[in-house]
C-alpha cells in the first residue's frame, strides 16, 4: 500500500510517500518552510501562510513522486492533517487531499497533527513498541500521553497556559532574538554560565503531571527589566537559566509519568524534542531509572509530511478511517482538536 501524506497545519508544507511493504518504508519526503517569509512580522501571518501552501503543494507532490520513482496512479490512499492548526492553512491541505483522493478514487485519511508527532519515532531505525508514554512538546502543545496503540491515547497531563515551545519563543523575543526564537535561544544558552541566573521551576512539585510556563516567561521579563543594560554574556546567562528551568520540569514530569504508568518506554516528540540539552538530561536520568527513551530523527521533529503519511498508513492498517474510497469530497478541518478525542 502506498500512502501520500500532506501536512499544512501552520508554516511548513510537507509531503511524503510511505509504503507499507517490507515492514514499512518512507520512500520520499519534501518540505518547504515559510520561516523567512514570516521573520519580518515576528510570527506567523495566517493569510500569508495559507497562500504559500497553495503555491507549494503541487511542486512538492511532483518532487516526492520523482524522488520515489512512483506515479499518481500508484497511490492507494491520501492522508492529510485535519487539525489542530491554522484554519486557512489546514483548508489548503485538506481541499487538495480530498480532491486528489476523489480523482484517484482512493481513501482519504484525516490525521490529527499531534498524533503524527507522537508516532513519528516509528520512522526511526530503532522504533519503540506499544505501549509507551509520550511527551509531546511543541510550539502549541505540551502534553503527556499514555499510548496503548494507534488511536488509543490517554491524557496524563498537559500545560495549563503557555506550551514549552511557546515559552521558548516568547522568552527569545524578550532577549532580542529573531523569529523563530526557540532554536536561537537554545544556541545562546550554550554560552551561558550554569546556576548564575536562578529562575522558578513552575509546578515541579505540584503532585500532578500538568505544566505551566507563563510564570517562567514573566520571571525572565523581570530579570531583563532589572538590568539597565544587558550584555551579551548576561543574555546568554539568562537563556541558560531559562532553558535549565524548563528542561528540569519536562524531564522530571516525563519520568514521573513513566513511573506512574508502570511502563518502561518514553517517546519524546515535537519541535522542542530537538533541544539537545533536553535530550542530554533525559537520556542521563532515564538510563539511571532503567527507562528507554525514543526520539524522532531531527528532520522529523518539526512539522513534516512523513509523519502524516506514516499515521495515515497505520490507521488504514487498523481499519480506522473516516473517508473510504469513493466517499471523499465532503470534509472539514478542526483547528482545535484534543488528541484524546482523535
């Protein structure tokens, strides 16, 4: 079975072809990022994002077909991100996917964006096995999930306000870094001195598995305002203090979630999952606790079509699809969509 995946939830257009033969293999994937287009605005402009998806989706489809040596006629199903995300951006991918599925008379498979991230480590050479605990950390979401199988997700904890990635980006802006700021802040933190800037660890000892990062961002703002002028080293020290605080909370809660579940595997996915300090500390503490940690490849941490193609293929194999062949055409996007309801 050959599945085309289409991702267009925010500011990246991603397409991929995944084959279920030989245990499953990613044949080709292509991605276009809109970062440069949105930099002048300091964040994603929804209308510009939607228009750019329209421009990119057909050329990217041609690229993955050429790279894989396959043709449109060989596609057996079309998976696409139905939500959550920006409504206009989602509509571009959904409309294209449903039209293509109708024209080819194949099933269309609406996919939850976070489910794609959650299952993306299955694309790795050494994937996890069900069941496992998943830490989803991205620009819009911070959640801990118990994953029993495809489509079987139980919420264990989530952010009560800013997500981890959102806190990274907002703090980066406070420190005068460009958009997107998360990666730039992490790079700056590498030059910071440890334990020099003390910042709170929100909800570290709350007794539950929820997160809260808006207060941490406010603490950084207070530190910045206390300084009449801020040197490059001071900026690096603040970035280090912020990253250390957020990493400690994420690591502690993730390991606590695994311990409470009785499982021995942890999956970390989403854009913040690419943070090297998070990976370093999590690997160290997980090894001490006898827990196996799995990450997606770095290229699949951000939004991409490969994770959507994979998820669509897994849902087809499980018989869990909403639009069978010939039934495509009527569709809706879901800008807000809890993963536990996917």
